[in-house]
């Protein structure tokens, strides 16, 4: 193992690089340059970019689990899933391309995965099978990842070109015969309100399943 550098230092520097330069600039060589080491020194810890992303995602989920541990469990499954979704989104938003970085990764620390056990135990006691609980968490995770990817991409695009999403010009662009689409566009909201509303739709669907 290379001396003088740890996996924790690599992940911290990688998250800093992600925040400063974005996902496309995140490479093992760029990270080595940032740490002032040879790229070969990093290969003792991560063999390629995918393994680097796995370690970064694991650290993010470690922080998610830590934050959730400080949240009261609530009255039931819906409260638990709502808290999980909110914390997950908050952690992704702390980093540029945070959700995009997480997509497609795997958790490398079994302790992070085991942190689901208390929730599974509470839900199993209320009659929810572990497989159903895992499906629900996967569904909520997929929703949060997709929502935040879109949220962050639109924010970055609007920052580069403020005229990219001109609601005041959209009606004329749509033309005639789209009055309901225009109305929806004017009522469309973003950020926290939209997140909570769409999450509620997801949770309503989960709760409506027979036997769940």
C-alpha cells in the first residue's frame, strides 16, 4: 500500500474535486494531481474511476445513515421513508453533480448496508416483509436520484444561460390549442415544494399496494 495517503484522504479530495470541477473532470489522474501524488499511488486504493465513485457514494451514504440516526423514527413506514428521502436529497445537493455521481455505484462498506436493519426490524414488526421494505427504499432512492439529477442539471444550465427556461415566452412558443399545458406551466413549481409533492405521490402508491 502506498505510504502517506489514505482512502479517506482520497475520497475527501475526490468530493472536493467534484464540487469544484464537476463530474466530467473527475478522473484518477486529476485527483492524483490534486493530491500531489503519482496516479499509481491511488491505484493501491482505487483501480479505476468506477471504484473511486463507489467509494465516494459509500461516504455519502455513510453520512446519510449518520444523519438519519439522529432523526426520530416517526410513527410508521411513511415517516421513515419521508425522512430518508429528505436526508438523501440534502446530501446529494451538498455536492455538484451529487446525484449523478451516485447513480450506478455500489456500496463498499457492509456496515453502511447493515444500517438498514433497525428500520427493517420496525417495519417487519408492523407486518411489512423485508423484501417489500427493500423495494420501497429502492423506489424512493431512484426517485430522489432522478429528481436531484434533473434539479442540479437545470440549475447549472440556467446559471450558464438565464434565458434557457423563459416561462414568459413559453405561451407564444406553444401557440394555440394548448391552454391546459400553458396553465400547468404557470402553476409549475420547483425545489422543495415540488419534491415533497412528488414524493407524496410515490409514497401514496407504495401505501396503496395490497398487503403493504
